[in-house]
C-alpha cells in the first residue's frame, strides 16, 4: 500500500478494508515487512497478513479475483 508516512518494519497493524459491497468492512491484522520511501510524499508499505480463518480467506480471495477481473476488462 502507499501511505504518506513511514511505518517501522516489524510493526503490528490492524487492517480495515472497505468494499462497496458488502458495506461491512473486512478487518484483520498483520505485520509491516517493508517500508520504503517512494517519493517525497509517499512510502511503499508491505504488510504480511496474519493467518486468516477459512471464511475470511475465501472472502478476500473472491474480492481479489473481482479486482483482477475489473483490471483485465479495463485493458481490453
């Protein structure tokens, strides 16, 4: 992800992803594994998700597939 500030590698983070459907946010936790200054205004932050339960994993997998499909349709 891109942020306007650095976060130290090893920091535990709470993650909230808002999708338009469903309106309930997806919440999980993770750890910062990369924090690199990308420009004067932005940092490239890599986060490793903590293990997800089966339902959360399936939900997130589905959302990622939807985003990939949308991106591929935009390229054609």
